[in-house]
C-alpha cells in the first residue's frame, strides 16, 4: 500500500511539473483533476500494465527493452484519456511517463533505505 501511495505522489508531482513546463504537453483545470489522474494511473499500472507487458514481451525483447517506453507512455495516455478535464499530447505522455518513472524510482529508493 505504501508503494501505491508513493507511486501516486510521484505521478502527481510529475504531472504538475510537466503542466508547469508547458501547456502543450498536458493541460488540466484543477489540482483535484491531477489527484484523480494519479490514482487512475496507479490503478492502470497495477492492473493492466502487467498484462500488456506480458503480451508485448516478444517486441520488447526484439527492441532490447525500448518498447517498454512505448508501453509506459501508452498507460500515461490512457490514464489521461480516462480522466475528465485532463488532456495530454503524445509527446507529453512520453515525457510524463519518463518523469513518473524517475520520480517513483527516487521515492522508492528513499523508502527502501
């Protein structure tokens, strides 16, 4: 449960940073929208992402793991699509998924110590 909360916090921080950098990447109307998006993204990554990763394992192996970035960006875009009042471009989904990965990695490193 702590890891899920840490992931939600990382997704919120990454989304707010990305929205602050440029409105071309991601737009939202309120902070509650970002919280809802972070929860939706956490649920998608817990439930759907493992299935998608398993199904795309041959492509991921052929691309030496680079296709995992596409899977992460797709989950980010799908979470934005599900969340009302939040819009993200494909480049925003790509950059956002990388930011979420870095932020959650940093939080998990601090929590594991």
